[in-house]
């Protein structure tokens, strides 16, 4: 499993390409090659999965009973939010325009390591979703890490 951590300030060029920082690229699993999967996040961001990590989620979703209406709705709405992308020779990915619009991505982007995946955020929007108060962070950590 890859271990993506930290925050990186990135820029998207006029053609909608984002260059992955070398520290991030070096952590991509070799078995995924240059293949990555982009997904619309549950917040206004995009999620990047190495192909090997995405396949784990894919297996869980695809194996759901297709005759169950709730499962079909989940599958339909999960898979429609996905785009396969490939790193080019300059370590760039092309972000589809519809996905870029969803996450309000323009030029200034924050890439956040999330363990087995990464998130792409508009720098301004990202500020609304992080905890800046150490006490609040401590309470949240205590609540969920001591169970």
C-alpha cells in the first residue's frame, strides 16, 4: 500500500494539466504504472487513487448484488464519478474539465496525502475544510482514535 501524506502546493496549467510533485510520484506503486484514477470527492475536491488502490474499492462496489435497487444506485453514482488518467512523460495528469469545474480547480491547487489516496483542492476552498484550532483537532482525535 502506498502511503501518501502531507500537503503540496501545485499549479494547474492553462490546458488543465497538473504536475505531480516528485515526492508524490515516487510513492506511486510500480504495479499501477502510469495509471491513476480520478474521482469526484464527497466534499468539493477530487480524489486521486493509484490504480491498485482503486481496484480494491472497485471490487467492493462491483460485487454488490445488481438486483438490489439501492446497490444499483450506489454503483451508478459511484462509477459515473470516475475517470482514468495517465501520467505523461513530464509527470502530469490531464484533469477533465467537468471534474475541474466540480472542484472549482483553477491554478492554485493543494494536493493532500490521505494515506492510500490523495485529494486535490482549490486552495481557497480547502481552508474551509481543515481544522486550524489545535484543541478542536485534539478532541476529534481523542474521540475517534481511542475507541
